[in-house]
């Protein structure tokens, strides 16, 4: 049984209909739960070589099946992949196809590991910030969420954090809900570890943000 056949064997037609209604994007849904996808992809990561995982992930993505695209991302969601240039190229090749938050977020989760492994790739991500494709533009902030996490960033990490905040600053006038939400998400996560920077960002740009985004960004600030 191929990996795709195994994934399909766990489908639930009733759940698939509910998922199609929830995600509101026209594509095939199998009705496979995330815990099952997690178990399958964990087993595949252990049993397949890197080249086999790349081939499988690419094939999964090309199906345009919701759960297959989630599985494609999870196959490459790993802290250490060496060498990882092919994995980075594959993940970034998916970005123009983003059209729904769940698939985009899983792919960005995989990409963020490759980005933190080689921060010079921020140069490529920065080009996404001016994309006319909303999901690509949003991905620049979602894939860089690891830069919000450190309580004690070194000098390079602080500079990278400020660089990404600079991208977020260019987003605050964008009226799109998902773009506003991405700014709020980044600043909210940052506020848990770096309140001064989060506060300074909101003091400067909060009045320009949509009220819901400003409120969400400030959720953890007194």
C-alpha cells in the first residue's frame, strides 16, 4: 500500500464534508484527523530516507488533497535535516500555492525549522513581504514566528527580530483580515518574551492597525 493509499484508508466521508464546509476552499478532503496524520508521518519520517521523504512530500502536495498537503508538510517538519537545501527549496516552492490557513501554517512550521537552521534564508523570505499574493505575504510572518520565542536573544537574533518587526510595520495599513491577524499573532507571541519591543511596536503602529488586531496583539500586555 502506498503512503497515499494508507492515508486515504483512514478517511471518513462524513468528516470530510464537515471539513470542506469549515475550510471553505474547493479541494478534496478525506476526513482524516490530525492525530492520525501525525502518527503516519512520524512513522514515515523514521522509515523513509530523506530522498524518499522529499519525493513523497512532493507527490502528496501535487494531489491538492487537504490531508495530503498537511502530511507533506509534516514529513519535513524536523529540527535537523542534513543536508536541507532540497527540503527548503521544496517547502518554498509550495508558498505560491497557499490558499488556506491550515495548510499554509503547517508548511510554514516545516519551513521555520529550515529558516532557523540557516537565517541567511531571511533574505529570500523578505521578498515575500511585497508579494501581491496575500498568502505569500502572510507567510513571511508565520514562518518567522521562532524569532518571537527567545527570552535572551543574542545580538544577531535581536537584529533579526527587529528586521522582521520592520516587515510587520509595512503590513499595518493592509486592510486584509489575514494580514492584520498575522501582525497581531507575531506581536502577541513576542510580547510573552520581549515586552519592551512589543509595546514599542504597538505604541508606534497600534493606532494604524485594525481594532481587533491591536487588541489581539496586546492580549498579554498590561
